[in-house]
């Protein structure tokens, strides 16, 4: 575990050296400053619970927090995919991998260090963004919804699942391009599409064969839409998760993908 922690910290320092962490921090800081200025200038702003009955939140403050943080979190995930996709390919470059393998560190620890390092970069930035905006809005309205902070967990977990896919393609291709493209495809197109079909149009599909194909892909592909959508809404609202299936199947995808990555990495010649 000590080696994994050291490699995780080394990956965070690598992100700092490549300005990845600073770039994330700058975007988060800009969003926080804009939010603070808007609420500071809105001295007469008031909110009421009227008209909130049809919304998924019990209080309007939570709705405001989600309206600000949700798009920013998605943007951070898009930037995280772009920025962290090269961590493993750079590690596998000639010279870098030779130096690392010459040290008394197992290949498993190397890979886990890169994995947790990428997650740590995203966790710190998401936590900074969410906590700062939560403080600004909570102080403004004197309403403290601590459940809102659970969005840090849901966003970080979603990235952890997607990052496992980038790790796999990074090992297979020694390049960040294909892994980044596949991850964007799953996150932006495939997961939302499968969720929409399953949720709204599944009963309209006449062919049992096509329904089976849809089911197979739906349960295999990470549920990023549901993790960042319904499940995050339930957590932020202080409610219990109604359906753990998206979490469990996404976790299974993460474990399987990392298991395959480790197996390939152990046997790979450099």
C-alpha cells in the first residue's frame, strides 16, 4: 500500500508539473468567483418554496446549487478525461517504463498508483468546486444542505469508472487518443442513448432479439447518465438510492476493466 500511495502522490505531482491540476483549479476558481459576485450583487434576492412541488428537491436552495454545479461537474469530467488520458501512455514510454520497472515496485502497484493518482486529481478539484459553491449559497440563504456535498462522491465515482476504460486502452495502444475517444463516446453518446431507449422506448421495440441486444449493452456499459442524473439527485435530496443497479453494474465494469488491464500489464514486454 505504501508504494501505491507514493505512486499516487507522484501522479498528482506529475499533473501539477503538466499544469493539469492548475488548469482545473483555474476553471473551478473562475466559476466560484462568478457565483460569489452574482450572489453578492443580488442583495435583495429571496427564495420561497412555492412552486417547488413538481421538482425533485425539497428546497429551492438545493435547486440553485444543482443548477450551478451540475453543468460545471460535467464540464470538469470532460476536461478530466482529456487531461488524465495520457498518464498511462506517458508512463509506458521508453525510458520512463524502464526506469520504473528497475525499481522494487510491482507492476500492479504501478498501475494502481496511476489510477488512484488520476482520481485524486479529479477528487480535489471537484471537492474544491462543490464545497466552495455550497458555502457561498448556504451563507447567502442561511440554509445548510449537507447532503449536497455527496455530489463529490457521485462525480468522482463516475470518473473512476470512466478512467478504468482509459487505463485499459492506454495499456493496449500506448496512446491516449483511442482511450479518450472511446471514453467520450461512452460518456456523451452511448450511455445516455442506452438509458433513453431503456427508459422510454424499450416497450415499443417489437423484436425480442433487439431488446436482448439493448439489454446486454445497457447492463455492460457504465451508467454515467444515471450516476450523474437520478442517483445524484436522490443523494443531494437526502433520500436513499431507489435503485442500486446502475451503481453495482458500473462498479462491476470498473473491477473487470481494471482486472483485465492488470492482467495485460503483467505480461507485457517492454
